[in-house]
């Protein structure tokens, strides 16, 4: 039906939505969710294999599988798709987390409506990563954000209405900045007398955005995407949203949705406005540096497991933006690997927290203890997730963070090195809150004798966690594969434009 395989990343979720609408019972709902998520994993693997084959054959185009269908001719809007190694990596990450999230939501109430909104969110995420038309990218960006309000407001817990409203308003505020920035890019996308375009590759080739307009538009686009990336001081929606969201939503939100912010900053703000990025990066380096340290310190003083992991996400996502702004190959490679690493390990964290909460009905670490003897499987998984977060060698966190710090320290000036050293301190702070939680939650005496009757993980919970643990270990043990995948188009697509090659 479609000649381009990328469009199936949107077609499959849409087919899943149709299938879910026809489902009559929970077994059918689960079947559609699992079958569709397996199809997305298979499609991601297929795209990866085809991509590597084309690169191995010597194809050096900035984007592969490029195709375009006219959508609204008067404004030159197209459904334009294409991927490079970074996009392929994000597609693989998204499909894995959707698969794991389906099993983590195995017993969710009002399952039909829940999965309908969750799959709609996934449609936006996949569409965003394959789009190379700015208008279409923004449309998918909004499709991914809108379902969050209902998913938290209906299926969430705690102060869910406040959290859902706060998240929606702050992200829509960021979208307003982003929309203005994208419109500005469109109206300066072509040389004088040329046809205006939304296509990222055409805009980069035209190099038509003059210096003054870059200086004006860069902050808009970077802040617009940076709000979703939980950049200080626009991060406050994230902890509240995570604390109230149901398990699979937290997994997809922290694991994938927040990556749209880093990806957008990388693909749009820096790629299309390199001169402004060079001149203004120091401002956002200060803000992202604060995010890294501040988020880690906040996690140290929280006692709610979701708030701890949410502030940890603020720190780790801040590190992604921090590395992107270093504007050198090593640090930016580390940023993409950090996006993969954090996406997997934070999804694992939220899955485990949801499983523990479903049994104990509390997320307060002061009200739990001795879980290692009660739920040994879930406890060991939590330790593995914690070790990945604090950067244990052999797991994904070590590879990504070391690459970022080595790349960041390549700058010889005092400003960059001071902030790099400050960011490195987050490793120590991360170890403090991870070991604190592990000690209080898993070891020591059992806090509540009723917890002794709790059961360990079910088969669907084991499948969800094993999928994520294997993925985290794969990045840690085989970093060269992922580095090779990312760098296939890193220099021609980014650094030639930035003038850093």
C-alpha cells in the first residue's frame, strides 16, 4: 500500500486504534496492544537492518528513506519523512518502551480507553521522529502532548487534576514559543525570490536564515523544545506529572516523550541556526547545568519513589541538553546515547515503582523496608536500574555519561570546564540518592508485617522488566554498535553545517 517503510510507524498505531475500538473484552484489548507493539519492534528492526545495509553500501545521504507527499500546497506543507542514525535509534527506543509499557499496564482499569489514548500518544511520538517537515513535526509533537492530560487526569493518582493541568499548560506554553520560532524559520527558509519551505534538509541547504534572525529565533525554538526536556526553570511540570501518572504513561513520558525535547533542540534549533547556537549556547549551558545539579539534589531530599525518579529525570535530561550545547562530536554523541540510556532505565524505574506501589499501596520509602526478602525479583531489578542510573560500568549509564564528560572537557576555556566539573559532581549526588533508596526500601527490617504476604512479580511484569534490563545491558556492553549507528550521518548532517569538521 505504501512504498516507504517509514510511514508504517504511523499506520500501525492507527490500525491499533481501529482494532481497539472494535474490542469487546480485556483479552482482545491485550492482544491488540501486544500484537501492535511487537509489530513496531519488528518494523524498527527492519528499518535498522535496511539502514545499516545502505550505509554499508556507501550511501552517504544525510537522510535515508526520504519521501514526501503534498499535504497543503499553498503553504508548501508536506508529509515528508526520512531518518538518519539518530532517528533510527529513537524509533528503536520508542518501540521497546511501548512494548514494555503494554505489559506493565496488563491489569489497568478502563483498559480500552486507556490504550486508545496511550497509542494515540505513541502515534505522535513515532510521527515526530520520522518527520523532516517542520509543520508535520510540530503536528505530531502536539498529538503526543494532548493525550497526557486525560491519561493523567483520568487514570492518575494523588493530586492528578492539578498535575494534569499544570503539565498541559506549561507544555502548551512551550509549544507557543516553538510555533512562533517555526513560523519564523519558514518565512526565512529560502533565498530572496525562492520558494519558502518547511523541509529541514532544504532549509539547511539553503542556509538562508541570516544572523540577526537566527539570534531571534534560536531562543524561541530551544526554549520551546527545552520545556519538554525539563530545562531549568521550566521543569516543575515534570515531577508533578510523573508522580500522578499511571505506570505505562510515566514510562512512555519519561522514556520517550521527554526525548522529543532533546531531539528537537538538536534537529531544529542547532542544525538550522548554527551561528546563533555558537553565540548563545553559553546562556543555555548555565540553565542546563543548573538542571543537572539541582535535579540530583532535589532527588536526595524526596521520600516518594516517583518524585525521586522524576527529579532524577530532570537531572539526566538536563545532561542531554548540556551535552548538545557543547557543540562537539564527542559530547553530542554522548547526548544521543544518554537519551537512549535514560529512556530505558527511567522506564524500568517507573515500571518497578508501579509494580511495588500496586502491592504496598505506598510510594513512601519511609513506610517500606526489607523488600529484598519479600519481593526478591523486583528488588534485584530495582538495584540494576539504580546501578545503571549512577553509572556502573557494563550498563548504559556509564557509557553515555563518560562520553558526555570527555567531550565536554575538550573545550579548553575555563567556562566550559567549570560547568563540566559541576555536571560531573552529579554522579556523586546520584549515588547518594540511589544508595539511600536501595538501603531504605530493600534492606533492613520489614516496616509493615502485612507486607510479608505480598507476592513477587507476575510473568507479564517479568517480561516487561527483562526487556528493559536486556536493552540497558546491551548499550553498556556493546557501545560501539550504537556509536557506529549514530555517527553514520553525524558529521555530514550536523558538523558540516556547524563548521566543526
